[in-house]
């Protein structure tokens, strides 16, 4: 049980450190999708 808690805490720390990078990737994907939709009109 302690190992599971330690791994979950480590994963949470990893997400907290890299959330801004994930946000950048999602923003680029949304912009590319919007460009594709507008380009198809």
C-alpha cells in the first residue's frame, strides 16, 4: 500500500511540474484543428 501511495504522489508531482508543457501542446493542437476547419471552408 505504501508503494502505491508513493507512486501516486510521484505521478502527481510529475504532473504538477509539467502541466504548463501539456497546456502548450493542447493549445497547439486546438489551434491546428481550428485552422484545418477554417481552411476547409
